[in-house]
């Protein structure tokens, strides 16, 4: 069971997390939903397409992205969260800043999606004082520099060890396992080869005993493999989502919700037929 605030998921089927970037510079859809109303409209469209969770972010973490000030990030995300009050799916706040986490949870968010895996001072305390779910992501370096020269001795072992340490840190602090999700961080300080190795052996992370979230949607590795521009990677993104779910992912973070939901319905039907 996955506890996400007042929402509970038994994970008998994979969940789809729809991306709502309230940013001018995100790698795929930067600027398209930067206004409050545009972001709210987009979120409602993703819900209609079948999104189980909405992930709202006010600061791009794409490679090379510049930092955004706390107040600017709050000004971007809080009106969207408040405008979606009462929706029938949980809202996730995509941030590494404890102050933004706290304000978003107070405004109605049910999950914290942190690329920094709650390593910022005070971040664990924010989550501990709520009933929110949390996603702990692995990255090497910072968004400004992470793709310059990522190096691992064994990417699978190092990612797994880091995520295990973070899960343990949360449990020791008092966050129950049912609220924790892990993300290997595709594209966050990884080469194409690193990403492919992680995807190929994603099921190894099941040993950590918590659900896996995978974010592969429209990423540069898919562009490198297919030669497609960022807006023409729907098919590759859906294929990557299917592969990730087959290897144990329980939540897919995607831009293209409708297409991913449809593909996962087929996968789920075949899975149930084989039982």
C-alpha cells in the first residue's frame, strides 16, 4: 500500500504521474503552462486523460538549469495548488526547498517529489510533520553541472546504495515505509549508457522494499537513441514507460498521460490474462 496524504493506492496497477511545469525553461514544455490559469487548465486536462497524481513544479531541474529564488518558486506553484483544491487525485510538489515543501503541503499537496532526496537541512522534518508521501531521487552533481562528466564505478550499485541510505534515514526519523517512493534519477548525472543500464536492471531496486518511480518521458537519452526532437518523442517515451513497468516501476512520471495510460492498460490486461 502506498500512502499519499488522504489518498491510498494498492499499486495493483502502475500509476501515472502527470507533469505540470509552471516554468519558463523546462526542457520539454517550458513556458507553455507558465501562467497560473494555463497550468490549472493543463492539470485538469491531464486528470481527464487519466493521471493518478499531478506533479507540480516551479523550478526546472533540466541539465544546465539556473536556480530559482524561493519566493519566485512559491509565486509560481502556490496559486496552482490552491486553484486545484478539492480535485480527486493527489498533488505532488516537485521541489528541493523545505520552505516550498512546507507551503505546498499547507496549501493541499499530498506528496513531495525531491530531486535532492530530502538532504536539505530541515527537509525531513517538513515531511515528518505531515502525512505526505515522499519521492527520494538519486542524482550526481547539481543541475548546472551534472551532465558534464558523470562517472560511476558501478552505476546500479551506487544508485541503489544511495537510495537505501536515504530510505533508512527517513525511517529512522519516523517516516513510515508506506509513504516512501524511490527514483533512480534517469538523466540526472548519467550518460546514455548509465541510463540504459539502470533501465535494464531496474528490478534490482525492488530489493529496497519501496515503490519505484521512473521519469523517462521525452528525455535526451530518448532523443539520442531515436534522433527525434523533444516534442517528437511520444512513442519513445511510451516504450520506455512500458519497459520500466515491466522491470518493476510502480509510478511513471510523464508528459504524455493519455498515451501512457492507454499503453499501460494493454500491458495490465495481458498481465492479468496470464495469471
